[in-house]
């Protein structure tokens, strides 16, 4: 479906993955924006995993924690994420049991985040995704598209 607004045209496509659908909005340039919104949640392992993980920031936080990043300021420096978003994602990862939050020292107000066993298991999947990215996701916008043509 092609949507037009002013001089900008957008392509809207819906591609089902099991019973989980994505609304993808692409502005016609390489790497357009992708908005994810569940249309119908199914009780499958893939959908449960996607719901548990949440979004890309959460994956990057888990990846960074696997690379021995453990403090709020370190996550922010490594990832370049806004403080409010980082705080929310860390809270969700702790709530979901992927990270544990502990004081740096007894009585300290500053906290440290460590992977739980569940979070460490996710880093194995992220290593596979990282390998896939090295092989198939180019850092130059549109390079893979040009190579495939």
C-alpha cells in the first residue's frame, strides 16, 4: 500500500511472523523507519521471547552487560541512549529477570547491573545475531541492496 503526504511518499506493508505482525513504514530511502506493533499475540515461543525482550535498546543493554558493562553511566556512555530511556529499559530488564540490580557497596546509593542466568543465555542468541550482522548487514546504507541487484 502506498501512502502519500505532500512530497513524501511512504510504503506501508504488513508482514506476518507466525501470529505476530509488524507495521513497517519506509520513507523510500534505504533503512526507513520500522514501527512494531503486535496485531495479534500468539502463545508461541518466538512471540513470548519478543515480548520478553521488548525492543532494540533492551537487546543492546543485554549485549553490553555481557561485555562487562555494569553501571548506569557506563551503559549510557557505551550506547548513547537517553537517561530516561535507559532507566526504563534497565527497570524492565530487572523486572523480566534478565539483569539483577545490586548496590556497588554496602549502603551505597549507586547500583550495578549484572546478567542473570536467563540474561546470559540470551547473550548466546545475541552472539549468533552479531555473526549474522557481520555477514549480512553492511554498515554502509544500501550496500547490501546494491550487492543483491
